[in-house]
């Protein structure tokens, strides 16, 4: 059970399927809603961190590609263009609510190196002290593992869990295109039941998680299980919820039963 009285610092991860349409272009309406809600929660006294995917998809669309490029160098180029576009939109929208944002691009080397990790922690602390919202993504022009779909952070679900640990978050919220973890694939089985809470990850939970998600992203429920393990090991609760739902962040901070909560039992 999530104790909201102990939650102040929240990391929110949004994936490509939440931020874009099927053609790869930005879903402005959904981004506006996300920015408005995060700004409002920041004003309420929460410390908000946003981990945002979407750079490759947005960049590919802006460059006129028919879909996600296959060649690594072109994926990197798309990521570089798309990251500019994403930050431009975020900066413009957050400023309308008086909130400053900061871009943080990370690689696994940054996290595994003790000096770099400490510098990153200090940066997060300083930014949140000023009231700015850090916006984090993997540095795809340097770190190619996610683009190749092999192990690095592997995806931004894993990255968000790493960020939650680095900045000592009280809660990680990962948005998905479904309501949470089901006991079967809800896209194929209309009788599938939502799992409200998971206190231990075992082989059964992994089977439920299945494989990859949308064609535009790199993460599915399986990568969210990996992220949950990282959070649970650090004592950080993690919630998977539907990023397409109106005001879902408000429901979460109001203590309503939303999505799937991954949290170790206390005691």
C-alpha cells in the first residue's frame, strides 16, 4: 500500500506511445495535459522529475522518414533532431506555467562512474532546490545500446528506475498504453484481469509481463518489470499506469486505486 504522506519527490516516465501519434508526430494535446499537471503538482509542493522518451520517433517524423530508421547512424541523427524538438516544446509549455526545465542526457558510463554519478546527484539536488523540473533522456548520440535493442539502459523504463534511485525519489510512475500489469494480454484476451499490487517479482509475474509494446517504442511490460526490480531493491515504490487517461496523475496523488503498484511489503 502506497503511503502518500511519505511521497514528495516523484519521477514520471512517459514513453513514445504516450507522447506521439502513430505517425511519429507529437500529440500536442496529451503533452499539454502532462505539462499542466506536472506544473500544478510542482506548485502543490511535490518535486517532479520527468523521464521522456520519443526523441527518435519525433526526429524521424521531422526529417520526413517513413518510419523508425533501421541504420544506427540515422537513428542517432533522428534522436539528435528529435531531442531538440522535444525540449523546445517542453520548455515553451512549462514556461507558460512559470516552471523552468533542465535537460539531462545520461549514459550508463555516467551512472557506473562514481565521480560522474555524484556530480549527477548534485545536479538533480540543485535543480530541484531551484524549483526547476529536470527532463531526462538517454544520450542516444553517444549511447547506442537502446537504439540497437541490446543492454545499456536498454530502454527508458530502466533509465527511469536508475534516475529514481539517483535522485532518491519517493515514487516512480511509469506511463504505459494500458492500465498496468494484467494476468494475460488484454489486447488479446478480454477476460484479462488487472493486477493491483505486486510485492514480489517471480517467474509468474515475468510470464504475465510478456514482450515488447508499441512499434514506435522499445519498452513493453517486460522492461517495466526490470525497472520495478531496481526500484524495489532500493525501497522505492513504482506504479505503472495508463498515460492516455485524463488526470491520472491527480488520481494517483489522491490515493485512488490506479494501475499496478510494485512495492515490497514492510515488516
